[in-house]
């Protein structure tokens, strides 16, 4: 390929890797902070409340499945980044990595919040508060995701505008 051809392609950061990193980190944050440290909810705690050892074991198993899935997102992001490193159009960009990571983290919150919290109702963000307050916590989780998504999008757009 000629130098002109390479210039036409441009030098870009593989954005898919950043989005995958963000999806994985969003899942890690949710699982580690909300499931384990704060113990606000578990994977199916709205359906199987943590009121018996059997329900705790059931939820802990599914928390592990959830963590495994988020780990796979992170590994996929690493794979995409690793594969892209030798391409002539690869360009390292901290701003793109952070921006696309925020996009992925925000997408995680929005998808998980809409599907698991609202649509399926398998758990809610903070099940330690009165049931009437669950919707507020779930709403804040969605707003947090939308803010991260918008912030990441603005960060990536400003770099390339």
C-alpha cells in the first residue's frame, strides 16, 4: 500500500475494543460493588430473595455466571486491541480508549437496567431499601448509564471533529 493509501485510511484506534472493555468493566463494577461489597442485590434476588441458604447459593452461582460473561466482554476487547496493534492504520489514543470505554460502561448500565431491572424484574439496584424506593434507584442507574454514554460519545466526537 502506498503512503497516500495509508493516509486515506487514516490512523484510528479500534473503538470496538474500548466499547467491549467498557461493557466488561460495567459488569465488573455492578457485580463487585452491588452484588458483593454492598450486597444490595444478586442476579435473581427479586425472584429468589436471600432468605435461605438455598436461595443464596442459587444467586451466588448466577452471580458467577454473570461475572464470567462480563469477563468474556473484557477479554474480547483485549483480543480486538491485540489484533489491531499491527495494522498500518492503528493509532493509540487514550482519549478514544476512555471515550469508548465510557460508551461501553454506559451501554452496560442502560441495557442491564432496562432488561434486568425493568423488563424482567429479576433484581433491582438497591433491594435493601423500601420497595417503593426501588424505582428511584433503578432510575438513577439508568441516568448514570446515559450520562456515561453521552460523555463518552462527546469525548470521541470532539477528538474527530
